């Protein structure tokens, strides 16, 4: 759909092109991507099942991990089924309203995940820097309230974005450069001033992702200051409880920041790099998070071994 210049219209649907320049290979590339998606869903479901059924894991750290796993499942599911339909069945069209729903889901779930990662950092800070207060500060009802706050915050921050897009006229192409709908991608197709969208997008990134990453960094500076005053044995134990979360933080924030930078400064809409980075951002963290926590967290690792009837004894790394 290309509308002649000067003739504004409202878009009724968009075209998702998948992987620009690799259209011939998309059918085969879908198989490893689908396998990664299944690994992500099954891995995160296993984490949720283990924490839910193992009463010794009913602690704030593991409850936050369940929230993270649930969000990972939702964020990958919000994009992967449509992506598979594009690659396997050439189903490239997406209705305008469906695109807005997908866009809102992806961005709001990302904000929720950032909030949960911040909550996990706060949990580690209290557990290491104020261990005697941990049980009273992070009670289970309070953890549940933090989870609800993460949902409300993510949804509230992203709610205006579809409204802003809905008000834009589209008189150019309706071909998107990604395999799913992103705010940065959709707004560039408008034939009107999009400064409001750009400014609000920056405000959301700074107030959510930027603030969260800053607070997480600050919490770990305080943790490091406390840990350096402990014995070597206590230091090793403290670092061991933090390493999985630190990995999860890098796995989430590095692709997100990289994708944001590429969208801000890339001038070519047909570039393959932003598309690959966007797919990495939505698929790799859900795949790696359960692996990291399964390998580095002793309680989860032992429960997984028991689940698969493995009797080999493993020492804590």
C-alpha cells in the first residue's frame, strides 16, 4: 500500500518483511529460531514449575525469578508465532490494530522485565548488606505488591504509544523493516511530525530503562562495598548469589541498548543489522536466563537433576 504524495490516509495494515535480503533463506532459518523459541518456553516453564513445587524455594529471590521467567515467555510469544508465519507461510500482513497490540505488548513487557530485574537487585542488596532485615523488608505480600507494581508501571508507561501512533497519518509505504511491530519502526512511516513520539520514546527509555539500570548499578556498588569487608569464604558465597542476576542484567540490557542506539542513528531502513539485533533482543534473553539460573543456582540445578532422575553429585561452582 503506497498512497500518492499529499494524500494522507490511515493505514489499515502493515507489511512485515522478515529478514531483508534473506527472503530466500527465511524458510530454513525459521527452524533454528523455532527451536530456540521452544527451548525458551520449556526452560522458563521448568523454572516456574520447580520454584512452585519446591517449598524451600518460596523465597523472594526465586519468586522474582518466576516473574522474570513468566515475562520471558510472554515477550517471546508476542513476536515469535507471527515471525514463524512470515518465514514458513509468507503471512506478511498484519492489521493496524493487531500491530498496535503487538507493539504495546513488546514494549510494556520489556518495561516490566526491567522493573523485575531492579527488584531482584534490591533483593540481593538487602540480603547481603542488611541480612538481618531481609525477612522483614521483603515479605511475600510485599514481593507480590512489587510484582503488581512492575505490571502497572510497564503498562502505564507504554499506554500512550499506541494512542500517538493511532493519531498519525500514513501516506508513504506501509512496509516495516522488522519481523514484528516496534514503535521506532512504525512511527517512521508516518507523513507527519513525529517529534512527540520521539520525545516520549526518549522519556520512557530514560525514566524506565535508564533509571532502572542506574539503580541496579548503584545497588551493586553498595553490595561490592559490603562484600569487600567480608572473609574470603563469605565473599565467594555472596558473589555466588549475585552472579546469575548480573548475567541476566547484561543479557537483557546490552541487546536493548544496542537496538535503541541502532534505531536512533541508523539511516538505512533496509539494513539487516537492526533486524538481527531486534530478534536477538526478544529471543536470546528468554533462552539464556533459565540456562544461567539452572547452571549457577545450586537449588535449581539439584531440582532439575532430580526431575530428570539424574543421580550424579555436582559440587557448587
